[in-house]
């Protein structure tokens, strides 16, 4: 019975990770109820990882490659591990990441964390896009540990994404956790699917923003945030 439950609740990628990382810290990210659940998940995960590796092997064949040549022998395994790592955000929950790092605080000015490194993968081509996120909020009685903001970015970046949704999801998470007076998120990123395919200018950046509360309604707040966020952009 438990087998079926594990199967329906967890995404494929979660099982791959559980299989690949059985026994190490990664399984800590998976919500596992008991030791036997963990074993079951790990063995199921190993099957899923093998299935994924076979898929990559077939992909190499279809590309006209020989998966048996020396340089490619371990590629399916490496790709499975890399994909599991790059999509580990599916395992992470905002409440787990933030934990008890929310504090009562009377501070009423804008808090901004700039230049948060961000790596994600576009869901249209499964190619990386990467850049920086700038996050600001105006508290309404609650603040969050500053180190948690990059970790919130990580939750949503480490899965298949479009930049617009990624920006909104980060803003929404901060709104849910802190109920602040306002929140603003700006992401500037370059997309390999554009750069490598020569679709657009090689160095064009995509900039997205999500503004809530005072950041949307108060022009002064919005201008202050955008000026700070865009300061180093060139
Ligand atoms: Zn793309």
C-alpha cells in the first residue's frame, strides 16, 4: 500500500534523487515518514534512475552518437545525476526552507537583497537560463533571516521554469511567509536557448519584475526599489 502512496505523491525526479542519493544528505530534502519508506523510495528511485539513464542512452543514439564509446559510457549516469540536482527544487517547500527564521520586528523601511545568483532551466528547451535576482520587501511586523531569501529563490529556480513565473513565485512565497506591506522582485537573466541558437542578440538580457502591495501602489517606493535593483545593470 505504501508503495502506491509513494508513487503518487512524489514526482519522478524526487524518486531519481532518492535512488541516486540514498544515505546522503539529499534524502533529507525528501519528505519521508519512516525508515522503511526511505528504503522503499530508494529502491524505487534506483529503478527510476536506471530508466532515466536508458532514456539518455537512447537520446545519444538518436543524435547519431555511439553511447558505447569511451567518452560517453558514463554520460547517462552523469546526466541523470545532473538533472536530478538541477530540478531539486521540486523537493523543497518554502515552509521547510524558512523554518523558524521569521522574527517579530518593528522595522518599517525597505529591506533589499541584491545580486542573488540564480540558475534555472527553461521549460521550453530544457536549457539553462541564469542571472541575478534582486528582492525587496517592506515588513509589517515580521522579517525573515536574510540568508533565507537566496534559498527561496533556489526552491523555484531549481525546476523547469519560465522567467516570468519564477519571478512571480518568489514574490508570492515572500508574501505568504511574511505578509509584508509590499514585495518587489526583479530578475535579470540570459537564456542559453536564445544565445546558443542565435535567435536574439547574443548578449540580450531578459528582465522581469513582480511588484506587490506598496511596490505596486506607491510610485516612490517602486522607483526607489527599481533604482536600487537596476543600479549595476548595463
Ligand atoms: Zn527556452
